[in-house]
C-alpha cells in the first residue's frame, strides 16, 4: 500500500514537471533579452532587501563562517555539490548539453564511490571539471524571458524566470525519488547550510559594496542582473562584460 502511494506521488510529481516544462518550451518564442530593469514590485522588494540585510548581519565579519572549522565547511560544500549532480545532469539533458550531462554524471559516480558519499571531491583529483546549472538556465535556453525582478527572503535577488526554475527544481533531482526519508533531505539541508556559510564568508565584501552605496537595494539589483545575464549569455556566444565586485 505504501509503495503504491509512493508510486502515485512520484507519477504525479513527474507529470507536473512534464506539464510545466512542456508549457515553458511552447512559450519559448524567439528570446529578446532585456538590457534594462523590470522591477514592478520594487516597494515590496525593498522591504525584503532590508530584511535580508538584517539576516546577513551587515558588517559581522563573517562570524558564522569563522566559528565553523574550514574542514567541516569543505565537507558540507562537497556533499551539497555531489547530491545536486543528478539534478544538474537532468537540466543539462533538457538543455541539450550532452557534455554537461556527462560531466555531472561522472562527478556524481566518482565522488559517490571514491569520495565517501561525496564528502571528498575525488572527481577533481581525476581532472573532471566542475559543472553546475539549474532549471532557470534551462528555461533561458528554451527561450523563456527573464520576467520581473524579485528579491526573495534569505535567497536574495532573483527574476521571474529564476523563481519558476527554483520551483520546478524541487522535482528535478532523481535522488528525491530514489532515496527514503530522512536521506532524501540530506542534499537540501547541505545545500542550504552551504549557502548560509558562503554568504557569511562574503559578508564583509558584500557590506563594503552595498553599505558603501547610497542605495544598497539598487546596487544589489544591478549587480545580480549584470552577473546573471553575463553567465547565461555565455551559453549563446553573445558575450557581455561587467564588473564583478565580488571577484577575488
């Protein structure tokens, strides 16, 4: 009975994914990427931005990251990256990126077996390069427009396309169907923890950029849109240039 329920739930989720991806593909008219800023929700976005700044603890000197041993942070990052590889492989396949599909599959296989379930990045030792993508990028490849700008709680800057991508990505990781509870939630927990630690490590740099601006919200919005558009445009060969204030 339990297995039947799980099968029905899995079928329902997969059907939802197929419908969403199908609708997205059908809406993939020739893409005209914006160069300006589409922010009809600015008033609400600014409230979320103020909340995010408080959560980040502007100027805290990366206190959380400093309190957690670097070795443990590395393990969390490696596990998060490895558990996301099946999802990266799925999105690479949907984008027609065979090379990316192969890289994601290889990294997951090597790190799962030789890297002690992903705790060690053995794939890099074998010269298998890192690869990352998401359903937001899949939608971009399919021709879906950027949409409005949003700032999400905790997550931060995003766009309508990226928000839709995040929702669909809740269903695109095969591990969520293959693993039982609580193992199926390890990847999500590791990814969220890795994000929090990463933001903590960058807190001083982010504070310098945002707090040094007369309008930190507008600055954060501009930085995100330039960076994300650059990353996505690199797939099409229509390269853009921008200054990355977070570059080391």
